[in-house]
């Protein structure tokens, strides 16, 4: 499994990195790994691209 940064994953999916990070913060998407944050920084999200695509597909097909 190759993990991608939020920027790399967003580029692969054609969405903004900011949106991807926001969806993770809101709990709509689950990153494969969150690194520990330092001082006032929060951790970085790392993504498995195949899993992320599956999560997005489920979000799009989920009834509201």
C-alpha cells in the first residue's frame, strides 16, 4: 500500500487539497493514517488512493 499526502491524493482525484482535508476533519472521509502533530500543528493526513476512491463513491451514492 502506497500512502499519499493530501495534496498528492487531491491531485489524483481532481479535487482541492483543502476540500479533502475539510472532509476528513468533518468525519466524512477517513485517512489511512494521521501523523502526530507538533507544537501548534495538527497531524498530516495520509491516504490510500484506492480506499479513498471507495469512500468517495459511497458518499456519492448514499441517500441523503
